[in-house]
């Protein structure tokens, strides 16, 4: 490599950096540093004109290293690497210094200290830049299959889109049927069309699609590998029923003597048998035995005319070769039981919105009759409390986004079914964005539903089983005591345990709210920081059905870029061995979690395609023979040395 | 070659951050505008497992008043288990700095996720405060600022 000739570009990022840091002073200082040929300030270095300036400067000054001091490399490093590459430089000869997130934004009141720190960060970066070396990116083949985890409405859409592009999709669902939470809902806002009537045909479409291999009652156990080449192990839980011969006739269910609360689908209202079909529209329409409550009486076996009951069935496993992964692992509704929010769990007639969905649903446990749990009578006065578990610093700070709309919907349905009922909605703010949502709110008002702005302080039980809600109307400053027959808590969404499990397997990041975190909140809303892994639906954050479906499609589109190209570019940052110093001691071999290292015939062998470039092995090497490219010891130590200056 | 008399000493802390979690945590602190002392200098590595005791001790020998070793929470490592190896190496470094005659408060380990911006900022604040009380590192070469 020639002598380093470094160009330094200091970005003002409008006022984001320029408003705090004296960028010209930083550029002037950079000009005094060794190997720096030119340095300048740009208003927006990442803009077209900023990038053109870099390219021109490379040509004019024969630069062989470029340093940009701007924002975070996590979003902008690929942009500048591409920029220097267009000017003929190897992209790894680019160095990034973060003076926005790590400087101007966190030292807004200390302009002088921020400018001083920016100078030092640039000095560290220049010292590292002068030691950078060109590297080659690796191209890896991509297996043309996709794995979609979770078959709610988002996952179903994602699987269908990928399948319709002609690629094989494995759709893995932990429950015995696909459909997710949407299958439990009665109607959908703002059109009030029947949820299962629009979802059911889509479920059938998923099952029929030749490119989709549906794996219900199955869970992803292990994921290994990298973009294009994931090795996935899936557990197929024993159903104790042969799904090939079972016709879903339900005779076995009729004969089963064991009854337990139907928690899975009916939120604990009503019962199901030990052998059951999850719901009438289930896909696949097959029975499943809950072995934890089965008494092995054999009644189902005797009732089954197709001999489909296999009591000795065991879990089986599949090993899949997968190119890309989409995670739509869903969510849980907030559970007010442990903290007894507003008397839930203490008073019979306090229920959640999801429980109401099952009560109001024609195929639900009460055939669509809304009744008070205490005496099974239709309620005359129904109240809703909004933001239960949401927008609450003690619970979850975020807005769950769909609770206002589902409360408006259920309130309307109650008024339609029972025109002489009184319905109250107690709210902090009604949040109704998107098309026809505000109109839906207006309609609820027109139907005579009463809105009280205020969050109740106290809920107590009356002698007749009803509940008394004490709430301050913060618009009129009146204290109102409402006597209600039924109180519905509009509970929000929380990240589910199964999402957390899959997150840990895949190493996807989690945001502060517990949901999966996207690579960029604006520009990469369904990507993760991991190549080839995408996230969508409510596992990424609370959202309604159309938004979930859009994200499912977005995941499919983003994922299929890899499938269509049949290849992916992986980082050139891998580990390298100097055989002149390596003594083949093998200490590094067990350090690598990807089995990229091995000692073969007395020599260390590195499989570049398996190396992910973490550099853990390099630290273990006792002779210094192993070095991680782009993060070599001399490069890192140059930074360490340049944190400090010496006063002569 | 003495430190300029009238220039007040301010702690200088070197932090090694993994690309995926703790560097992201520092980014999130920035995005959230969580103000913190201008004492920190971050060196980015791909994994906390790449943090070599060599880097840490060199930082002290060059004049760092404190060094932070940071990475993803245990179980969240982008490279499966790099941070467990970091933990083992950290235990060694902890013993070593005592041998070097340094106060244990000058070396810290923290697991910070990419979403924990506030935690990152608080961590920087706390360590800076501790180090301010301890004064300059006894290993600081003369003339370093």
C-alpha cells in the first residue's frame, strides 16, 4: 500500500452537529494531523453534493483513505463505503467518526468541550485510517427457501407473497391452527366486517398454496448459519393424531369425557375437551390431544372411524436449509390479573376486551350473547376503561394503538345488539388515526355511546355483582359514580414469551418496550441488523390488521431480494492467520462459535464463509498470529494511543 | 513537560463498545439527547469478545483514567457467546489492575443493549463522577492530557 493520503470531511448535519461543534475548527485541526492531505466541512456530507465532493477530492488529491466525521456508522457507513468505491477506492479504506450521536447531541450545552472532543475523535479516526487495508467482500450463495415464523395474519401474508413469487416457504406456527389473534376477533374496525369471514379464506389459501409447507403445532428450536445459508431445526409437537387421515369430523371430541377451561381460544370462557379442534374454521381442521389433561381412556380412539388416534406418537424434528427468515411471532394481550387492575380477577364482572370478543362472537362460548359472568344475564350498563396496561409508567409506557378502535367497535356492537343498553367509554385520549377511523369514532358518538374523559381511580363491587366506578370527568371537573353491570378493560399489547424465545435464538435486538427492534425506525422498518432476517406484525410493535398485513408484505419484498438474486454479499471483516507465527496450538479453535477454525495436518485452517468476524479468537491467540481484518491490533491500538495528547 | 498549571484536570475514559449492542446504546443515548460528561472516548469493535486485555492495559498505560468494557447482555450476543468470553477475560483484568496498583473503580464492565440509551448515559455519568473523586490515574504518563 502506498503512503497514506487521507481526506477528512467534517459534516455539519445542518445544525445537528454544526449548531454545537465548531466544525471549521475541527477541520482545521484535522489538517494538522499526520497523513491528512485535505480536510473540509460540508453542510450535509451524505447528500448528493457532499458525496460528489468526496469523489472529486479523491481524484484531485489522489487520496487513498477517506474519513468522514458525521453521524453513526450503523446507518451511514454503507453509503460512504459505496461512495468511495465509486471513486475507485476499496470500500474498507473508509473510516467513520461519530460526532453527532456521540458528541454534539450529548454535549449540547458544552460547545467548547464538544468541539475539543470532536477534534480528539477525529484524531483517533485519522490514526486508524492510516492503518486501514483494502479488503474483499465475500459473495455467498442464497438457498431459495424462506422460513416464516408465526402464522398470524402478518405471517400468512408474508408466506403467501413469497410463495406467489415462486419460492418455497416453510410456515411454522406453534399453535395447532394458523390464524393468530385475528381468528379470535368478532368484527374488525372500521368496517365491522366479520373477522373470520375475511381471514378464513386466506387461511385456506395458505394451506392450499403448493409453495407453502405448513408446519402447525411446531416450534423453531435452533437456528445456525448466516444469510442465505441458515440451518433451522424445527420441532413438530406430537398431536397424537394422524393429520393425514383425520377428517376433522369431531366425533372423538364428542366422546371425550375430560373437560377443561378453553384458555387457548376462548380466553378461559367455556370449556374444551382433552381432544379438541381449536375452532370451527381451524386450518388444518384436525384434532389434537392435550396430553397434560388426557386420562388415556381410549374413548376417542374408539370413536374414530379412520383410526387416526396415535397415543404413542412422539415429537419429530425437521432440519431445514433456509435462505431468509421472516419473524412474525405475534404478541400477548396485557394481563391485568396479577396486579388486579380495576378489580380484574377480584370481581366477576370485570373482563378484558379479548374476553368480550369471545362473548360477542357468534361462534364463541355464548353463541354471541354478551352476558355478565356472575349471573349470565345480559348487561344493561357497560363501561370501557381505556389504556389498561398502556401509556402507564408503572406498566408499559407506549400506546398500544388499537385499543381505542376495538373499544369503539365493541361499544357499537353492544349498542346494536342491545339497543336499550347504556355504554360508557372512559378514556385519557381517543386515538383514531388512519382512513375512516375518526369517522368511526363519530359514528359511535352518534349511536349514543357516552365518552368520559378521565381514568377511573377506584372500582368496587356492588351487592348485585355489578361494579361501581368512580371517575373524574376532567372536562367538567365532576366526580362521577357509575353503576355498571359489566366493566370491560381495554387491555393493550405486550411482547409474547414465544417472541422472546425466538428473539434469543436468532439474536435479534429487542427495543426498550420489549418488542423486536428494527434496523432503522424510519428507513428499515422491517429489517433487522442481521442480514436475511426480517420482522413484522405485532412482534415488532403494536399495530392493527392492515398495518400488520402491510408489514407482512414488506418482509416478503425485502426477503425476496436475496432469493431473486441467489446471492448475498457478506462483510469482508474476517479473521486471518499468519502461518509464519502460528504454532497450531489450537487455543483459538473452541473460541469460535461458528466452527470456522480447525487444525488440519498440523496447520490452522479457516473457513472464510463460516467466519462472522467477531474477532473473539484473535484475542485468544497467544502468538498474535490471528488478526481480525479491519480491527487489527495495530489499528485499535492506534486509536488507544491517540485518545491522548502530550504537552511538550 | 508538566501539565499546564491553570488547566483543570478532567477525567478521560476509554470505552470499548461492541458494534451491535453497547455502541447502539451510545447511539440511542445520543438520539434521546441524554446529556453526559464529555469524558468518554468510544472505540468500536465488532464484539465485546474482541476486547483484548492488551487494549485495556495499553489504554491505562497511555493515560486513561478509567476503562469501560461493554457489550450485549448475556444471552443476547450477536456472535452467540462472545460476551461470556468477555466476562472471563474481564475477571482476569480485574485481578490484574489491582496488581498494577490501580483502584478497582477505574475498570468497569457493563452490558448495555442498543435500546438502553438512558442506561448508557447514566453509566458514563456515574463512572465519571467516581473517577473525578479518585483523581488522575497513577499510571498516567507525565505530560498527558
